[in-house]
C-alpha cells in the first residue's frame, strides 16, 4: 500500500509540474504575441491580449486602465509617435528577449527585455528597456493584467551608444 501512495504522490507532483510548464509556454507565447502584432502593424488588435481590468504604465509615454482604454492607447500610438515627424512614413519593430516567468495558480509575473527600432523616412532611433508584467488566467486564457515599462534609452541611430573614453577631455 505505501508504494501506491508514493506512486499517486509522484503522479500528482508530475501533473502539477507539467501544468506549470504548459502555463509558462502559454505566457511566453502571450509575451511574444504583443510585439508580433506591433511589428505586423496590427495596433488595433493589441487590446485583445489584456484582461478586462488590466493596467498599462508606459511612464511618460502614457498609462491606461482597462482593456478598452489599453486598446485605444495602442491604436492611437502610431499617430502619436508621428506627431514628431508629421507626414513621414513610420516603421516600428520590437524584439523581446530574456522572458522569465513565475507562475502561481491563475496568476503569474514576468520580466523581459526589449530592443526596438523606430524608423521614419530619413531617421531612426534605437530604443531599449524592460517590461515587468503581471498575468492572469481569465476565462481559461492567459492575459496581461499589468505591463510596466522601464525605458533604458531612446537614441537616434546615428549617435549610437557613445560613452566618453576615460581620461579624455571631450
């Protein structure tokens, strides 16, 4: 009888671990889907990835609360970016990496890093930063509950990352 109990405990433990791995995989897909929609110009579909009560904090770039407000935020973002360069053609490509996730039941947290290129007709910028996410399983589907952006830099591409060499008098 003890062997059956040990086997049942092992099966239960393995089932929980498999569920956690499946959750992490779904969360990784969710995190990848947001930049995929941005890269494909599907700004109006980004809100579908958020829970009804989600919060978005993009620092000085804006905040939004609730799926509808977040949807409006992303749908209007290309136009707001182009305000600095009216009449120019805009291209935004975002690349997310280093996604690390912790799952706890129907909630999870994640951190990822990103690089982004924002290109106008004759000028481009390099953007980099970190996303800190909260996720929630809503109606059986993982969604963003909160995204917080921490920008590291936004640099014109022609300037690049330049640091004065030690001992020089610039």
